[in-house]
């Protein structure tokens, strides 16, 4: 176990290098975005990755000219609450569709799945009509409601729940757990990787959501980050150093969320087989 | 751990119900209806009226309008104006969504090119003759304002208009020993050739003239080049497209040859014309006066000049505008208030402040006089008296047809005549469908 | 409680339906009604803002099927799917597998490959357009240093769509990597150990163990990927000149077509007709795909 053969060592090295090169190419556009954020306007199109004149004036401009902190807060609230809702309801429905046999189960699954087959662009008008009727436009609930339960998440959880051995559930039933208890205490912990993935994607999706929030929001103080930044970008048409600075600031929380959750994907309990 | 999560979830869900109630505070720069306004001791007979004014968000514009609203409300204490602004790029989505939901403005600021759709849907009402007499408008505003008419009635009136002119980089001109911007088509080609630079691999480093269709190129072709060649873009009754007359074909050929033959410009160079011009990589660019706002901090000297004249020796330019109109929602007392507000927005004093603060050109000659010596605005202002605004049924598809035509020539080697005729057929169909519906 | 008399299975079914009630209601209200509303519009002539909406039946559909731009958009959309989805899956699996194999810096690599996914699409589009410039862009400069002539890339009706697909696959790399990492984690190590004892080599192990056991994940990726690529919009809007889906409509996707008809040409009903067609296509493709690639496993 201590003597790793040379071929294996070389293989490992090759993989490391390959991944590193791939990573360099992968993050190049991101680095360019970062670099531009720190450049003064005149240098935006200079071909240097490391800016000659590093400046913080773009970030300062954003803080001075926009209610950036408020946008941040709005986005954090909307994204977090939606993620919590999704991470509760989606696995629940996914579990039922995967593990509880009843008539019409597949039809329901397809009906739910079909709901993501209509592009959001066409749904925003009926959504807005509904939001106005309920007087929730320009509120957090108004911004959040279309995303509180997602077909995507249900599908994801269903796939992962399906791979769970039925014996696991049976064991729970023998122990006298309620159905919900089986779901909560047995199924959920066993799909932690998928759950973490779902949390990441839901948070990110809501963080970057634009099409519906821009319609739902008319009061500037309720703007989420993408809506505020888009407007800001338009007002500063072609001032890409400002746009990139805004994009950089918008990315930070998501990277943090990812950093926290990505370990969960790996630390998840793998099935050790009950058989 | 699970119990805590459950408790947290419950708390959060409860919180979101609470949050549903709380949204943006009602305070914006202008107050919404509040019965107990402290500033007036009006006799009870003057009723309080609130009207809504919608326009797209542009910082200097929004700030100026907020200021104007304050002044208007002071002068008219019984009127309150609710100012709603939208992001420019989602303008139509927002209007469609809001109107479908039963909300809507009394006065709306819209692009004149959308008039056919807005008017035909019954959404706009014509401006009352007594408040906005046609004779007065024609006397006091530039002729291009006529494009705010449909069926002989005025529906919208602009505060500011935009025209096309030739932006040119004075520093690049000096470096190439060219004293004056081009006055004719031929001069344009000659100067552009001197100002185009390529590197050893044949890659463009600098274009003498920024050739494009999207942006303002298509407007330049339609309203200016065709006329300069002796033709006109459409019939006077706006029913027939006249691009493929011999004059039109000649203009199109000259235009496209700027790239294909003279190679003084290229579509897509540095992504777009603004980027190229701002970075000193395009010596000349036909663009609208609205571009001045984006060019505030360029490190070189630039000016605007009237567009070069063509074979017929006459000056032309294209104008467009965003203007204010009355929606059908404005009735009774609101209508009166809306009319007052619209008048306030288009009076000379407002226009002057508008131009100073935002940089758009005034719609009244008496105000434009004051700015005609500004070197950056001069070229644009000069064109105001003779500018034409194209009648559009569908501006996006109209522009798209020309984009495809030019691309067919450049990318697929189609003949200019054939490409233009195909484009004309497409747009003619749009017009035919439109007019047949209106019977 | 009247439930005492039911069998265990029946109790479970009752619980299932009761619990599903809320989410189902949610979907019906939030997704299905609005979708039906949007599609109903296609049978009327709603010219943007007017009150009266005359019923026109299938007229919009007739016009749609004669619209050459519609067909071009449809064809482009299929290219997006046929090229993009497999590429996305292949890239995701590859990166996930490679990262699993290394012993150190796994977290760092995961982060690095995830970064494109979190970058704003506006920023991504701008950087890509800049790199892919015909004159002076980095990509062409690299090509020329190898003696390959500069390409038109985004300005070419034959190349542009592939450039955009590349940018979408690039941006989605982190997403599919995460999904497949999660999927790979669910494969018990014991299977691999048993196979090694039996003398199976790496390639063998992949095809006989990894690939089949990844099936649920692959099904998920393929289905959601197809649905997503069939609706590609933002990237085309940001990366084509003027957001027009050019040059020569070579990059225009169906959703971009719908969006332009609805909000630029103000033909909302016409756009609804195209939306209905898109929906049917997605539904059919999803059902077919699901049947074809799903393999059920009994544990």
C-alpha cells in the first residue's frame, strides 16, 4: 500500500496537469472579467490581463451611484428563502414520486415536468396579472413565488431517491416511523450530495434571476442585483469596466455558497449496502 | 439537528408570509396620492387629481423629470404626478404586463416608431385640437414632429429629438493631414481610405469609416442615401416601399461597396461602432445625437458634422424621437391634468433645460438656436430643419431585412440589386399586411 | 380516525396524495394556468394593448408554418440541442471523473471549474465576443500563430452558432460537473473493489459499472439539458450582434424568435403560437427520450 507504482504516479501527474490546464482555460474569461473590473475606463481594451493601472474607482462608482447594498440584501433574502423552500418541497415530492407506488404517479411526474417546457418569457405577463390581483407585486413574495417549488429539483431528487434501496425504507417502517419520518430521517440524509447540488443551483438560479424580477419590480428599492445591475449597465452603456465591476461584486456570495456546500457533495454518506 | 432545521424552516416560512406584506416603501421622489397634503389651503372646489407618467429610466432624464414634477406640482397644487420609470430594454414587456394587469399611465413616453401599434390598439387617444392646435405645432416645432401624427391627428409630442450626423475623430484626421470632414460621397470614400490601417496580416487596426447596418447604418441608408441618389424610401402615403428604384439600387450599391470594394469599414469590427469610435479605432461614424452622452470622457477631440451630400447636392438627415402621448385611461379631470403636464413638458424653457442636462436636441427651433455653436452638437442641430423621420410598421423587422440584405452581399456574394429587392419585398409585405388590417 | 381500516399501502397512498396536494396546486396555479393563458392567446388576435381580441382560430399557426424565419429558428434550435447536450454531458462526466481520481486539491479544482457557471452571462458574453473578434481577437491570434488564417467566427453564418454553443457548454461545465460528482458519489466503492479483484481494467470498470450506475444522473442531465437547450435564449441575445440571432438568422433560437415577435414586433398572439409549438416539441422529445434512455434498477 505504500509503494505506488511509477505508472500510477505518472498517471496521477498527467491528470493533475490536464486538470490544471483545463482549469486555466476555463477560468480565463473570469479572470478577464476580474481584470477589467480593476481597470480604468481607458484601459478596458488593452490586451493586458494584469492591469497596468489597478484602480478601485469602478467599485467606488457603483457604491456611490447605486443602492448596491440594498440590492444585495434583496437578492440574499429572495435567494435564501427560495432555496429553503425548494430544498424542502422538492425532495418531498421527489421522494413520493420515487418511492411511493400509486396509480397515476408517472402522469403526475410528467405533468410537473411539463411545467418547465414553457419559456418564462411567455409566463411573465400572466404572472404579473396574478401578482397584481393579489397585490404582491413589488414584494419579496411577489418576486419569489414562481420559484418556490421547482420541477427541475423534483426531477433531480426523484432520480437520486430512486437509487436508494427499498430495504432502507422498509427498515424504517418496521421501526414504526411515519411516512414523513421515513422521508425526513432516512431518505433525506442519504441523498445529501444531490441535496447540496440542489441548494447550490437553486441559490444561484435565484441569485441571477432576471426575467421575472424585472417585471415584478417597479420600485427601485426592491431591485434585486441582476435587475439593478442591468439598469446600471444600460445607463453606462459601453462602460464595461463598470459592468464588470458590478458582475464581480455579484459573484462573491455565490462562490461562498458554493464553497460551503461543495464539501457536502463529497462528504455525503455513500450507501454501504444493507444486503 | 433535524428538529432545529424544521424549526428554522417554520420560522422562515412564517417570515416570508410577513415579508409578503412588506415590500418597497411607498416613498419615491414624488409623492403618491395623499389626501392630507399640508402645503395647500386650496378652496375645496379644486379637486385633487393624480396622474401617472411613465418613461424609460435614464439617470439624467429621470432626475430632471423629478425636478420638473416638483415645480409643476408647486404651480398646480391640486395635481400630483406619479413618476414610474422602466429599464429601457424591457420597456415593451413592462408596458404589456402592466396594462394587461389593469395598471397604466395617463401620460406615456414612447418611441414614435411604435405609434402605429399603440394607436391601432386603441391605447392612445389623439391630442385634443384645442389644447394642441396643429397650426401652432407646425409653427413652433421642427417639421419632423409631424411623424407624431396618425391619420392626420397628433398623438404624441416630443420634448427632444435626435438626428444623425457624422461623428469624426479630429486627432486621427490631423494625423492623416485631413483638414475638414467629408462634404460629399466621394470625399467620404477618399478620406476613409486614407484613414484605414491594417497590420501585416491584413487585420484591421483602424477603420476610416465605421460601416454597419444595425446601429444607425440602416437609417442612414433609408432616409439619407436613397434621397441623395434621387429617390425616396417610401411613397408619400406610406404604403409603398421604394427601395428598388434605380436610384435606390444605386444608393444601396454605393453603401455596401464601402466595405466590399473600398474596404474602409467592416461590420462587427471591435464588436460595435461605439466601442471602435471611443477607442480611437474608427475615424468616422454616422450616429445619433444620443451618442454624445456615451462619449463624455474620450481622450481625444471629436466633433459632429452634417452628413456628406450625395449626387443631388442636397442635405438630408434622419430624425427620431421619444414623445409623450395621452392614453385612453386619461379621462375627465385626469385628462385635463395630463394635458397641462404635457404642455409643461414641451414648453421652451423645459426643452432648454432638457438639452443642457441630458444632451438631447430641442424640438423647437427657438431653443435649438441657443445650442447651434456647440462643436459637438453642431452637426446634429444643423440637420433639424430638414430632417425626416421614417414611417415604421415594424422597425425591428425593417432593420433586420436590410441587415440580411447587406450580409447576403458580403457573406454570400449576392448581387446588391437582388439582395435589396428581396429585402424590399419583405418589408412591403409588412406594410401591406398592416394597411389591409386598417381598412 | 377513519384511516385505521386501511392497509399499509393504502395509508401510504393517502399520505402521498395529501402531501402532493400543495405542490400540485402550486404547479397548477403558477405554471399550468399561465401556460394555458399564454397558449390561448395564440387563438386570438391580441395586438399588444387593445381591449378587443377577435378570435382567429388557427390563423397564426398557418402564418407561422409559412414563416421562413420560424423554420430557420427551429433548425438552429435543433443544432443547439444535438451538439450542446452531448457535449455538456461528456464534459461534465470527464471533469467529474478526473477530479474524483486526484487525491489533493479536489476542492480547488471543483471551485475552478464551477466559476464559469457563476459568472454573469453578460460578462461572459462580452469576454467571449472580445476573444472571438475577427480582427485582433485572442482566438484568431492563436490560430494565426499556427499558420491558420483568421476566421470570421461570430460574423460567419456557418461558424457563429458553434461559437455560441461552445460558450454555453463552457458556462454549463460547472453545473454538469456538480451533478455528475453527486451521481458518482452514489456509486458504492465496493462495486469497484470487487471489479478490481476480478481483474477489470479502468475502461472496463467505466463501461460496466460507472456508466450503467450513472444512468439516473445521465437521464436527468439529458432530459433537463434537452429542455434547457431547446429554450436557449439569453446567450444568443447577448452574443449576436444587436441580439438579432444573426448573421443571417444563423444563430436565432426559437425562444429568441418568440421574444422578438412578442416584445419587439409587438405580435403577442403570434409569439404565443410559436410558444405552443415549442411546448409540444419539448413534450414529445422529453417523453421519447425518457423511454429510450431510462433503465430501471432494482436494488
